């Protein structure tokens, strides 16, 4: 995958077009799906972070389990709660009042946002730059439309020529969130 990433845009475009013709779909879909898979590989390869993440949602059903057939727009990732905060327990729980649980949930969201800002984004940016030098062709940023600040956008260096009929965004949305604690019976 990394070798492919380093190809010139025109060479990547040729591969995307051939794959699209074989699948009878738009080449922009093939390109976006490639970048979804590539960013997943990079994210889960981060030495201090990857082991604390869980890939979930429809994209995981498609990519990992082949349960559904579809091309991906976004990625849903859960972050283990112990990785978020090793200092105190901020878990909502049944023994607490709704008000206390709401407070804990807000704290958990804030801790998650901080971990994304201060640890995940910088590590991911370094890993991307190691393979894909930053020439202004790609960007990694928080999604300004996410009020919780837990969504990261990877705007990829697109090889396909954008067309007005193409509704496909040239960015991969990575939606993070704190993972629910695992039940003892699982």
C-alpha cells in the first residue's frame, strides 16, 4: 500500500480507473475506498495507540467481515477508556444519578477530545508524513462540524479529476469515541 501511495497522481489514477471499470463504478469511489483502507492501516500501526483502538460500524462489517458490500465514507473507532484516563474513573454507572452520569459523560468526552488533539493527531500526522511527505496535498484536522471535537478529517491527495457530478468528498472522516466497558460475560 505504501508503495502505491508514493506513485505519481497520473499512475494512481490509471489504477483507479481500471478497477472502477472492472467494478462498474465511479473511479472516485475506488480512490476514496483505497484511502479509507490506507488510513486504517496507518492508524492501527501506531505503536503506542493502535492496540487501544477498536474498529467498529458499517465499514468494519464491510472490510473485516465481508457481511455487507459497500464502499466506505467514514471510519468509526472506539478508544479504550483506560487509555483515555489512567488517573481517575469517570465512568457513568447505574448506581449514580442521571445528573452525575451526565457530568461524567461530559468529562469523558473532554478527555477523549484531549487525547485526540494531543496524542492521536500528532502521532497520526508523523506516521502519514513518513510515507506521504507533506507537500500541501493532504491535510489532517479536526472536523469543525463535530461539536464534540472527536472527528478527524484526513483530506487525501486525490488523483482523480474532480467533476461536478461527483458527490464524493476527498477526505476520510475518522469518528472517534470512548469505548464502552466490556462486560465480564464476553
